[in-house]
C-alpha cells in the first residue's frame, strides 16, 4: 500500500468516477485503475463496483474511505511537527462552502492564506449547507462554511450538536429578494413580502425550508413555486421571467459580476437574516486549520464593519 493509492481512492470517491478522478489528478485512467486493483488485492476485498456511469463504492470501500480520510488528516498534522517557526505552515486543507460565498469569502481567504503561508494548500469544494455539514461530520472536509437563515436554524443546530462539531459565527447577512432589472418592482429597491409574492418564486431545490414555505403561502396561497437542481439554471431563469428568488446581500457583487441583469431588493416588512458559520469536527484544530479559520474570521468581520 502507498499514499498514491490512498489519494486515488479518495479522489474517485469525491468525483464519482475513475475518469473524472484521472482528469483532476492529471494521471491516466489505466494507472488509477491498476493502482486500485492492486490495493484491492492487498486488502483482499472489492472496494469499487465499476459500471458505465461511473463507480459505486462497496460497504468495504466506504469504510476504507472513512479510515483513509482520518489517515490523511493525521498525515497533515504530522507534517506540522517538522516546523517550529510559527510563520511556516504546510499541509492540505479541504474547505467546503456554499456557492453564495465562493467569491466574497472563500476566494479572498485562498489569496490571503497563500500570501501568508505559501506551502499551505487549500482545496475549495462547493456544496449546499446540509451536504457541507455532513461532509465535515464524516471527515471528508477539514472546515465547512454553512449558511442557515433565521427561520431554519434549528435543524442545523441539531446536526451540529448531534455530531459534536465545533462551530462559530463568521458573519450575519441580510436576505434579499433577487429579480431581473426589468422586473415591474425592480426600481423600488425596497418591497414588502406581499408585493413580491404576487409574482412566481424560484429557488434552489434544497434552499426552501418548511418555515419559509409556510410564511410565503400565508401571503399568497396560490404562489407559483419552482425549484431547480442547478443554481446557474435558476439564475438564468430569473433573467427571463418576473419571478424572484432570495439570496444574501453580500453575494450581490459576485452575482452582478456574473449575472449583470439581476438586482437585489430589500424586504421592508421582515427582518429575514442568515448566519454564516464555520464548522469543524470534534478533533482539536491543527495549526493549519486554525490559520485558515483566523483568515476567514478576519474577512467575515470586514463584511460586518
């Protein structure tokens, strides 16, 4: 067994196929396939079931991924022992985040961490908040950035407690309606919920919680709601209809950069806010993880000032 085999297996698990893992690692498909078969021979069990749509991990394969994720974290921690200079950090941090904060929070963090600690590598991974929370609990991510709104914080807080995760607030943000520039209410800049919900509401399929849905239906029992599996498709659909969606105000800069036809509207009759927090497993923070969280906190604080 060797570290390359471990890395190949973990990358296949993340990508869902050997071909995609090969592309990410810049290694040939036969090389990865051969390495995994050799690992299976050494362990005496099948880790992957290969099929034309990708791969499926066996029960033994899932357990191997869980154990290797722990090994990877220990190796990162072990690397730190060689360095006594506090300004020198090495290793590899997997940082998960909701796409809303990729440009505003994650990208500046990557830049600042690289400037301060050139040998510390960070891999950013996008996902919705429930998935990010689950990946941190399973050890697939070192640090996760999750977003939850004032109306749906209970499930997230329960999961954090149930999995004994560490968590702390990075920033709070205002939730706004988002509409196209040509929307009949776009010139208002501030709207009531009742005014906005006379038009269809579009959302990412995992973002609409029961509490928000119940609130919206009290304003318009016949509200047309469409949920999309793809965030980019959702945003494109907003550009070609009078529907609205909801997003954090601090995502406005990145959103308008990529979708210049969208505008953000303040909700005048409801203080609907979201909390952005970092989460980490129950293990003590490594020096590298703490350094990344310190930078995240600095950047998050700058949003609030």
